[in-house]
C-alpha cells in the first residue's frame, strides 16, 4: 500500500525516491520519444488533513480496533489559541491536521495519501511526504490530462485537500536524438519548464545534469570562502577536514546515486578540480574525486536495496535460475539496454558494475 511513498519508512529517503524516479524516466525513454512528469503541489497538505476522512481510511486497514480508537482519541479534543499583543483568543477546536511534530503524524499523513494512485498501471505516481510526482510516457492509454483531473477530484472532492495549480509544474523529458519529436501541449494553468527542482535536485528535459552541477559548484565556492576565513582564524587542519566533509563533501554526495551517473566527463572534471583546490589551499589532506564518491554511494545503496525489506528491492530484476560456478556479486540478471541514458541510471549501472 505504501510502496510509492518513500518518506516515513526505515529504508526510505530522498535518495531512494530520486533514484526510482530517474530509473522510471530512463526506462520509459528506451521506447518512447518523451516522458511527461507532473510535479503536483498540495497547499499546506499536513494542515489540511480531515480527521473524519483519515479515520475512515484507518478503519479500512487491517488494524486492531483498539489502535484505531487510540488514534481517534489522540486526534479529537484538540484546540488552539492565538496570542496577539498579550491578548489571548478563545480556544477553538481543531478538526484538521495530523498534529505535526508528533511521532505518529507522518505515518497518518502517508495513510491519508495512500489511495492517490494513477488510473493506468502504465503510469507512475511517486510520493515523498507531500511531494507528489506523476510520470506519464508518450502514447499511453490514459493521458496526463486525465490523470491530473483524477488527482484534482481526489484532492478537492474526496479528501478536501487543496491542489495548487500555480505551483504545480511539468517537465517533458526528451529521448536523446528522438526522431519526429513534437513537444506536447501544456496542461491548462500548468507551467511547462525545461528544468525543475525535485527534492533538492535540478533535472533538465534533456536528461543532463549541467544546471545542477553548476548550482552545487556555486554553493561549494561560497562555502570555500568560509573555509578560508576559518583557516585565517587559526582553525587546525583536523577540524577543517570535518568542516569540509560537512559543507562540501556532503553537498556533492546528496542523492548522488540518482544523478551521478548522468554527469558528463567535462562536469566530472570541474568537480574534481574543486576537490583539488581544497587540498591545494590546505583545507584537507584527502584526495577526493567524484568517481570515488559515486562508487561508494552506489555500492552502499545497491547493497542495501538487495535486502527484501528495502523500498527499492522491487526494482531489481528476477534472480537467475541457472548460474555457472563463477562467483558473482549478485544473482540478478542485468537487463538489456538500448539507450546509453538508461544504462547510466543507478539500478542498471549497478547491476553491471557489481556483477
């Protein structure tokens, strides 16, 4: 039920969500000229959850009655007050929200959103908390227009949530060197962009990472100025290394498996040159490269997703039935790749790299 929700679960993360997103996009581009992705925005999603609708969804789950009753007791009888210039308003009862900051609040929101599904099984809905992304390929049985109208009905009419059309954006990923490509018309009130930010990562319609790499390099350049100030104030090297890992390496490493394989050789060189400057200026003694960071990040995520309880485990292909005597890194059959972009995506590249 919560397979498409990558938040609020032990193995879920933005890295897993973005990795699955790019895997879906590159998989569809193997045979389609384009893939349309709609980044749906819900206004104040956590604050708009209706308690009556939520309880109805909880009752539909296979939960003990006393658990549902406890959640009902937790949600009811709440009130809020406002203090303006030392004047306290009268208490007003609350029938909305999942009580943000509570331990159970995130999972209650996941349950509330769990029945938001695509009409067609060939389309994909991906969720991370209140971020919802709809992926619809070219030539499909249910158009993106119908899927969007379905999402609006689910939000407004069924669940009393507010879908913000002004903040909802669309990007059309294009197959490299696609023949007879025609840009599909934009949906009403929805802006069509060549580059969008999803969970902190910039994605381009040509499936390149130029904008994102330039963006993080500019951030790292600003942070290197802070390192210069700290070094000038006499911070020892061992502590500077900690700051480098916290401000620079962690910024480059964010969701790296999702986008690292799509970085061009030229941008690889720019990131490596930035790492060389860190060492040359005396901020660290480590010699870092993007390839080393990417290999480690890919290996760690691939090792984790091989566990059956991992949220990305279902993406792995079937286990091979017959094998030779040679020791292998994993028992899965690597898929055939007809496009270079798909082969560079994390799942496929890992299946070939760690075989």
